[in-house]
């Protein structure tokens, strides 16, 4: 149960089948409401779903723009596909966005999965196990580049030598890692080692609770307090039926989720973020927080 724990609410706008201006309107509306603490984009080059031929803005460049045009909310990609960029390049990109935002980046990363994008763009899509092992090496490289002057790393998949990343991120020792995925043996072990926030992928509240218990065990194995990792979920918003969203959130909160992302699909109704604040966020905070 989550009664008495602080709930953290955010919004997500997938940058597909929409425009820069419409998403910016939603983000700035969220930025004006103190109860909304974070805002997210995704990291895909083509739209997800049946129509993959439509518009889809690139996540990190878009995030840098919104970093400059917001003042308060924490920002991030939910989550970066590690296979799309070399981790040393990604470390520099993310450090720059953290600087632009004044230290508001939550660094989302996952193993990568989208077969169509990899095939279309000529990017290798490795086996699941290799992708996850690459993710672990990437997290180590990025952490070192953000916290060491000129780190070396000689892994199985990635190697760096005197890899300067200057200037460093604003946040010290480095921006929080947000790792998405739910694999019990490999992914959750990486979460236990690196993440400040774990975003659950795939399945309902019962599976979430079971995977959360597995994460606790991985934390215990390395001597980490599992309470130092926030448990995050995403819930799709149907503006015509917010009761669906309330019911889903209720179940996940009772299963232990505290980092709650309200995912919006375009087109975005006028004032939708204010509605979420009044009809979902404030009531849940009143019910579950001390």
C-alpha cells in the first residue's frame, strides 16, 4: 500500500501525429501547475501504432527546446533507446540538456526494442540479452563521463579512452537515472545498480507488484535500500472518460507506485492539464498523502 507516501505526478506527450506548438502548449500549461512535477517525451523516429508513416519529432532535440521554454518541471525522455546512440555521445547530449534546463533532467534510458525503426534506419537490433548487457555498460560509461574528468572504460560492447564530457551536468553527482523495463534477471539488476526511478513496462498492477518485489531482492543483494528507487508507471489518459484513468491509477498506487505519468495523445483538448490537476491529481494527493 502507498498511503502516507508522497505521490509524484507528471505528464507525457508522445511527439507523434502532432506539432511542436501543440505539445509546447501542453508543457507550458503543466509548467504553470505546481502539482505537476515532471514532463516526458518518447524516443522514437517513427510513430508507434498502426500508422507509422505520419509525423514524429525527434525526442532529444525537442527536449532541449522545451528545456529552454519551461522553468520548473523536471524533464526527460521515457525512455531513450540505448541502441540508437553511442553512450559517450548520449552522455554529452544529456549533459547539455541538463545545463539548458538549469538542472531539471531526469535521464531516462532503456535497452531499445522497436524492430521497425532498427530495420528502417539500418541500426543493429541485437538479441534481448545483448541489448540489456549493452544497457548496463552504457549506464556505467555515462555515469563516469558525468562524474570523472577523463574516464576510460573497456567493456565487451563499448570502449572509451580519456572521454572528456565538459561542461558536466548541473546536477551533482549526476542527473538521476530513470530506467525502463521489467526483465527480472538482467534489467532489474541494472535498475538496482543505477536507477533513481524504475519505470515498469508491461502488465497490470499484480505483475508490477511482483516485479517490484524482485527489484527489492536485487537491491538487497548489493546492499542498496530499495526505498531509494521510486516506482514509476504510465497511464494513458482518455479525456472523455477520466474515471478509467482514476481506476488504473488507484490500482497501481495501492500496489506501490508513487511516480505517476499521465500519458496524453494528440489532439490535446484545451485545458486538459488543468482538468487532470483538478479531477485526478489533487484528489489522489488528498487521499494518499499524509
